[in-house]
C-alpha cells in the first residue's frame, strides 16, 4: 500500500459532485488543507442527471418549506452574478387547465409568494397571461380547458458539468488536491475516531489518506461509503441509521417538434398530478422527470420503457400536434437523487433541504455525512458543512471567502467586451468561437492560446461538431480529465449531441494518445470505455448502438 508523501489533511471530502466540490473549494479557501476523493470523475453522478434548472423550488411552497424556497431563490440570484456565462435566466410558463388539481388561484398565490421571497432579485416579476396571450406565446399547446397561465423567471444551467469543472478548478487554485478515479473503500479509524479514508486508484493500488475530519459527500452512495467494502473488513463500518432514500428521476431528449414551446413549460401531469417540465436545451428539448424509488447501485439507473411512455404521453397531451413516439427519443438519462430516507412518504413529497450529520452521535467523531441538497443550493450546503468543519477543527476562517467572487470563467471586468473579443477571433470559425464562449466563458481565451501556439489545434476532429482539438488538450492539461469519457461526457459535452461524438472519437483518441503517450492498447481501451458509458443514455426500445 502506497502512503508515501501523504500528509495528514485537515479535511478529506468523498465525492466530486457539485456538493463535494463546493465543500472542497470553500474549505480550501478558508485556509484548510483539503483532499477530494472521487470514484469516477467530476460530475459523474447525479449532478449531471438533473433537469439543469437553477430554480427557487416553486413546488416547495406547496409543502410549506418557505425557508428552502428563500434559500434557493437567494442562491439562484447569486449564481446569476458569479457564473453568468453558465447560469442564465429563463422564462417558464405554468398553464391553468380546468383538469389541474391545483386551481389557478392557488398558482397565483404561489407566484406572489415566489416574488416576495425573491424581492432582491435582478429578473422580472411574474405575470399572469390571459388565454389569448398564452396561446399567442405558446401556439402549440392544448386549448381544451385552458384559462390562462403564469409566466415567471428562474435559471438554467445548460452545462451543469461545466459548472462542476469550474468549481474543481477553483478548488485546486485554492490549494485542494483532487484524487479522481479513486474509490473510497472504507473510512480509517483509530478506536472509534475516524482518521481518514482508504482508497483504491484506477490501477488497483491502495492508499490511506489521513485527515482530521472526513466529509462523506457521496450523494446517493453516502450509505455505501459508511458501510465500506466487505473486502476491507479491517476498516470500521459506521453503524449509522440509513440516511439516503434514493429516488430515480429520468429524462428524455428529443429534437424540436411541431408546436414545441420557446419557453420552459411547467405542466401538471394528467396521469398523477406531478409536475412535468418541457425544457429547451442545447438546441433540442429535455423532458422530465419521473420520480420512483430506486434501491440498486445508483450507477445502474437507466430510463425504463414505462417512464419514457409516461413522459411522451404527457408531452403529447400538452402539445397535441407533437405526436411524439419512442422513435423520436434521441437518448435518455437517469439519476438517483440523494434524498433523506423517508420510507412512508411518496418520493415527490420527500423534503429537498440538506442535512449535515455529525456521526459523533453514532459514537464516531471525525466524520460528517451530507444528506440531500440540490444543485441550486450547493454553495449554502457547502458553507454549512465547512462552518461545522471549522468549529470541529478549531482552525480556518469562520466565513466563506468567495461567496461573491466570479467563477473562473467569469473573471473579467466586462463580460460583454470579453465575449465580443472571443467572438471576433480569426483563429477559428465563428461557430467554434461561439461554442468556446458558451462552454468556457473567459477561459475560452486560454483555449485560443493553444491554437496560437499550434495552429493545427484548430482542427475539427468530429465532422458533426464545431469542437476543436485544442479543447481536448485543454481538458487534459487544465481541467483534470483522465479518460476520453471524462472529455466527451463532462468537458466538451459531445456525449449529449444526438450521435454522441462517435464519428470523432477515434480521431480524438489519436490526438489524446499523442498528448498522453498512450499505446495502442490504451487508445482502444479508451474508445471501448466510452462506448460502454453510452449505455447511460440508452433508449430501451432500441437495440442498435450508435455507429
């Protein structure tokens, strides 16, 4: 077991989803020494499988969780300011239908409360649209029983993966160490005091990472982390009550269809009264999501045929001219929400607020576990966890450092001027420049610097995408990618194009092999690994894989 040159960290964080990354960044910026351990890659779990909205949680008002709504709206506004290249305002329509279980007066009251709770926001207040106005705005919607709609604003992060990557960049800039593709197999213990974590790297080697405080931010894997692997029986298994009650949410992705809306539509399902979203996303439509219990390994979550049928049925009811079938589904994705374990409550009613559990109550000091949370409120969750860490450790700054500081891709005095500079470059074609700005913000200039040094890196390696070879290099050198799957799924996002970047993967592998010194075996294994990963996006009714 290799423990050479391993210091004792103040904090080791398990899990590089958005919550773990937020905790690592906050802790490092407060002066704590931090290690972050992740079994796969940045944003490889549930953080990538959401509806990609940064929202105040309108439906939480229905449950009376005013505190969470206020917190969400406050954090949404903050993200508009610190990550404007990634988190942008988006308009939502909530139609009033006679068949709705929620009467229009209830929705109107909810909208008023939503505005009051976000009184300090920079975006527009809600409006109530007449029947004529909503039909004019959303021409394809069903008119049967329609009496108007609410129009309001929330946020969208089309590229949630990029938000996580920039958090990782900020965490490392602050001094955190990342151990990606490194699985936590169990916590270390001295007596009952937790003193770190034992990990297994991708090459099979084991290492102990010592830390005064261990924070388990494993998302839907939180309980698995506490149990540890049976093969490591010398490590303690934490006798905690079950913390996570996994709920699977599935989405489908389709091309634009007849009658498709320009706005996000927040629609009450005819089947069961849950809320379904039809979301313009990356030039297509993201439709979701379902909400079902899931007891298997979260990595095994996939959209099932009945979920796809449910989402298609609801979309066709909303937009009668759509006539969508499973053949229109380009791909799907599913994730398991790390909700608190509440076996007697329907999944969609389980609270979404987060919990920082101190296992000192279980007799195991030195260990915290994060339960729940959502993308919008990751920063507040991180602040709460690090506040607790600072108190336990008796070290580190008492307050967050970068709460109001821009993300790495928004660090400039004038985003408008910087965008104009990137878009006016002659180094690459216009559509590539637009792509670079959308994905990297001000860091696009660093990608262009690679092209300045080596003009051949302006090559478009995929005939169906404006992505360029410089992005591959940038992902490996500056964004911690280690595999082609890391690059395609969580840096360049080619995985979410209809053909998943398959036509460019071999050329990309050649470029990365030259950069990383991969032999032919490693190159072929990388391509095969990416093709296997694409099973996450499968459509059950189809048997053929992308060619």
